[in-house]
């Protein structure tokens, strides 16, 4: 399957998938912010963009509600 996301989006998706598998719950936006060393608005905008692209789903205002919509085998390796 051809990637339908950018390199950066792929890294966010890979992090979310890896974190979820390891911790059995989705990461918080703060944990994503810490990993990528970016600002809170940067993370939030990326989450909104991933959702708009149909790559994840989430429940607004509910913590740790991110669900992957991309099969794990279609994700890049986390760098």
C-alpha cells in the first residue's frame, strides 16, 4: 500500500502505535510532545490533521482516546 501520509505524520503514527502496544493505552498529547520535543499546539494540530486525513480516530475532550485506523504493517519504523 502506498503511504498516504507524510514522513512526519508517519512518525507520529508509529509513535502512537508503539506506545499503545507497550502501555495498552494511547499516549496523551503531553507524552507525544515530550517524545518529539515540540510545543503543545504543534502536537494538537498534528492530531487534528491525522484525524482529518482518516488515519486515526479520537473522542474530543477525552484523554487517551486515539485509535489507529492504519494497519500496523503499513506504518513506518519509528526513528
